[in-house]
């Protein structure tokens, strides 16, 4: 197992376009998290899944954002009608059972909206 | 609501000198505390965590942190830094009811030869 994998690593898109990112967690991990990190800031929580169920969404997750985790394995994060303010690093993490066990992070997808 | 404050946005230090990166938190419930390191163009790597028990926690790469409940602090220390420790360091907190992490704004540690 090579850890949490995120694709693509970098994405440049024009304002108004839709983008989709993928996260493959560590195989036995049942919890999956999405965070957003802007320049000079710490990661901010967006949403998380327990298996295929999306259990919590931050108010940062506007209606242009949607996340899915079909079959409780990989997850996708889609941003519709991208805006320049969406430019950030999008981080995915996974953990086993929650309960404050260690979360393992992927290397992130850096989105640039021009 | 939980929050984390990292007062120092940048900490410059010479190689082999000791370093302390400060972290203060606020929470209305019991907390679990973490330090993560982020190297350029990399994801976050866990350095150490405090869940319960001994307030002095030892982590990887020679780092340690001390949980101080009365001062609501969880400062990170290393007695002698290396050039390779140059990175961004994030303190984070979570409560025992959920797993999402609340991060501070980070401290950039820059080690000079």
C-alpha cells in the first residue's frame, strides 16, 4: 500500500469550468476527509465520509461543491462553475475507525483558476 | 468552538540550535492534539500526537511536545535542528466526539547553516 493517493497533482482551469478531483484512501481505512488549504493558511475541513455515508459538511462547502464516495472506496470532489477564489490545495486524508486515530494525508491537488 | 493559535508565522534558526514552536488551543471539551509537518509540495505528515496519559509526547525526527492543560498549550520542541527540518509545521486539535482536525495557520521553520 502506497498511502493516500490524489489525482491530479495539479489542475489549471478557466473560471466557470467544472473540475473533479479523485482521492484513493488507504485500502482498509473507512473514514475519508477533504480539506482545503490556501496560501499561508492551515488546512480547513470541508467534509468527511464514514464508508459511503457523508456525515458532515462544512459551511465552506458551497452548493458548487459536491463530494461522493461510492461503495466506500475512492472519493471524488467536484467543483462546478469554478471561481478564482477556489484556487487552493485540496487535501484528502483517511483514517481507520475515526476516534482520533492518526489521519494519513495525500499529497494534495493544487487547483489554479485563471 | 475549537480553535488553534500558532503565534509565530516564521521561526528562523541556525542549524544545531534548539527550537520551540508555540501552539495554544481553545476548546470546551477534552481535546486531542497533533503536530503535522509539511515539506514543500508534499502532504501533511504526523510528527506526534497527544491523546491521553503522559503530558510529554515524543515524536519522529527527534521532536517532542508537552501538553499543558492549565495554559492550554502544546508547544513543539527540538533540542538541535537540522537543515532538513526546514518545513511548515501545523498544530491541530480534534475533540473526542469527531475526527475532523482544526488546524492552526502554521509556522514556517527555516534552518540556516
